[in-house]
C-alpha cells in the first residue's frame, strides 16, 4: 500500500511545523516545495524540493507531483486558489493554512471571489489592508482539518 504524501506550497506556509508533527504520526511522506531552501526536520520521510524562482515553478511542480501520485493518497497544503484547482483535478485533497478544505463544489466560488477581490483591489489605488493576521484559532483549525483528512485517507 502506498503511503500518503503531503505536498506543501512552502514559501508562505505558516504551519510547516504542525504538518511535520501530524505527518510523523501518520507516517506520511512530506515534500516541502519552495523557491528557496527551508530548514526541514531530519527525517527520511521529509524532503525539500527547491524549484527555480520563475513564475509558478513551485505550483507547476506541486500540480505535476499531485497528478503522478495515486488518487486518494495526496494532500496539498496551499492558499493559492488556482493551484488548489489544479490539484483537485489531479485527485488530491487540498487544505488552506487555516484548515479550510477546497473541494470541487467550492473551488468555482473561490475562483470567482478571487477575481472580484482582484478587481476591487485594483480600483482602490493602494488603499486597503490584506488578509487578517494568522491566529491561534486558524492554527488549531488547520491541525484538526489535517488530522481529519489524513484519518480519512488512511482508511
């Protein structure tokens, strides 16, 4: 039986340490994909993948890897909605850093909202904020969601 593989869009991921801990419990493989090297735990199941700094290089690597893994054995961690869509099409489960799971039912609305927000930001001429700061609640929700997804995939 092939192991579960977790692919992390790591450049802006605030929950890498949490992923390592949960993955260890499930004996899952982890690929930490980024444009720059990150320090990773010393574990044979955790591998660093450094891609070029060209546009979407990490996204392309993750989407291709997800497509090459057995269906039902891959979890992708990303906040990138377009990458999430690609990975869902490849048969992966996809979680945002705050624990929200992208699904085939929700991805269309997420893409539409992304487009609307981009238009609104373009019209604000530099005025506005960004996303809310990452909170302890987000971290807790993420841990619960990752555990739930991995339990489901391990069955």
